[in-house]
């Protein structure tokens, strides 16, 4: 891995966006209604997300190898920045998928009282996730 390998995204990759450890742990706590389809919003793009995450995983291993080989610190930092940017892209896509699928699905609730609660809950989930991303 060289300093010129500053991006994890392959040309043409267009994936809406990820999660940190807190987000992953929080996801286990949100197994409530998902708009009745039984699928998460990202399900249609699951393979693309997995491909992107495997690419990121490989780059993280490359960074560890750079440290092990005592590479120049700025080159390592360049790679860390690329991984961070790639994870942010995954995160943004997942937020977009949540809003487009889960929030919109909550808005389709036929009972007006339940609809309002469901929308509020899904929007709060998104807002909390965005807050974790910005920390």
C-alpha cells in the first residue's frame, strides 16, 4: 500500500452509507417494526455494502502492515483518512436507506396515532445515529 492508495472506493462505486461499534450495539436494540416487509432498508444493497466493507477491511489490514513495516507516518495517516472517508460513505448510505425505508414505512402506518409514534421513533433513531457519527 502506498501513499497514492488514498481511496478505498473503486471507480463507479455508488453506495449510500455505516456504523461504529456503538451503532452496531445499538442496532441490536432496535428490532421493532421495520415497515412490515421483514427487511431492513439496506437489504436491496446488501451485497454492495458487504463488498465495500470487505475492501475497507483489507485496507485496515494494509495499515496494520504499514505500521509493522515502520512506514512513514504521513503515509499511514493518509490511509487512515481514506478508511475514515470510506466508512463515512457507508454511514451516510445507511442513514439514507433508514430514512427512505424505515421512516417512510412508518409514515405508511394506517392508524394516525400509531403513525405519529412510529415516525417519531424512526426519526429519533436516525437523529441518534447521526449524533454518534458526529462524535
